[in-house]
């Protein structure tokens, strides 16, 4: 599935958006067809009553799916962009928990991709959330042409 062979260290260094780095997300494993990450639920990620903010699941899902999706593309003229995201919050994650997220492909097409990202508590293995991400595969050249004259 992955055309680009990239190590977890390379992704952590060069591919993770600043938002993800700020959340403490670390890619831990890249294998054919799945991408894994871990992060700690700290004070910055919880609601006032001590459980993880639901938006964190969305950010993690969008990021892992987008990184994994881009690794399936062999042509540097193409990229992936988020088109739709659906998150199901199953149980609360509490302050101090370490969560693991795993992105696996459900559909890899010429113009779209669907990724399922499961977020679970590392120690108990219980699911915290499931995120379904649909990505559009877009031609960067056509995006550049569409943006000409805007400014």
C-alpha cells in the first residue's frame, strides 16, 4: 500500500504538522498498510472535568490518515486533502493515559481514499474513539492553476 518508504523518525521530524507536535503525537511504527502513533493525555488535552477533548480524536485521525494517504502516492504532482471526517467517541480518555492510534486503509483509489483510525488506551487496549477519514486525491498542478490570479 505504501509507495513511499519513510521511517517513524523521518515522519516525526519532517512530516508531522506543528499542531500534532504540540499535542505530543509521536509516530511509532510504519508497516505496509498501517501507521501507528502514541500520545499522552496531559493538561492541555482535557476538558475542565478531566477527560480528553473530543477534538483531539479528530486531529489525530485527520493527521494519521493524511500522512498515511500521502505515503500511498507515487507521483509528486499529487497530494491528499481531507474531504470528510466522522468521529465516534466510545469511552473517555483520562488525564495521564497513553493512547495509541492506528490508521488502516479501507479504500485506496485514484481520486479518493478512505482510512479508519482507531484510538485506544495503550495499557488496557480498550477503544476510545474511531475516526473515518475520506481523502480527496488532488493534482497540485490544477490547484496551482486554480489559484492563479487570486491574491
